């Protein structure tokens, strides 16, 4: 079971967002960062980093 919890979403210009959040897998937990890019009026995830 994976639980994702959105934390901070930071706009980076008009075409990018960076998301800094947390995840939990069973008893393990950690952090993750997601970079989003606006493409054709919709936000698309382009990079995710889990640690």
C-alpha cells in the first residue's frame, strides 16, 4: 500500500511547478519531489524523485 501526501507546491514561472511531498509504503516512509510542466494548458509530471 502506498500513501501519498501532497506537501508544498511551488510555481516556477508560468510553465513549471515543483511539488515537495511525502510518501509512506507499509512501514517505510520518505520524501519525494515532483517537477510539473504545463503543456497545452494541462500540467504533466516530467520528473519524480523518491528517497
